[in-house]
C-alpha cells in the first residue's frame, strides 16, 4: 500500500516487470519484480548478472534506452558493412592497378634492353 507523500514512481507494484540488460553482454531481459536484487545467469553469455532494484519509471526509461541502443547497433553494423564493401572494392581496384604497373615496368625493361642492343649493334 502506498503512503501519502511518497511519489508513485518510486514505489514498485509487486506484479510489475523489471527490464534490464546483462552487465556482461548487454542482452535485454524482462523479469518479474520479485526477482529484484537477485543474481541470475545470463542465458546468452552464461555469466552472472544482478537484477536491478528499479522503479517502474526507471524500468520504462531503461527499456527505451535499450531499444535505442539496439537500433543504433543495427545502424552501426549496416554502416560498417557498407564501408567494408567499399574497402574491398578499392582493394580489388588497387590490386588491378598494381598488376598493370608491374606489366608496364616489365615492358619498359624489355624496350630499354631492345634499344640498348640496337644501339650497340649500330655502333659496331
């Protein structure tokens, strides 16, 4: 029962849920308020994590923050994939230019050798 003078957002109803993230791998969880303060093993990483003692408002804010961070992670991964693709394309192009330069250098050496042999035979 709530007493007068206590803000409603600082009291947690027994049937409310706590939304939190594993302190090791950031996997999101929703547990019953009765689990507040307990240490549980994460289903993803297997490491122990403590269920926070939180209010309903804080739990909602945490859920929004977790959702926002997961969205940012997806967006970041998409951008990383795009940049990696660009790097791969440019690496292939660089390799092609290096092969072309190598063949031009070989051609230059051959032409210089041919010129030198013609100049030597002319001098005789």
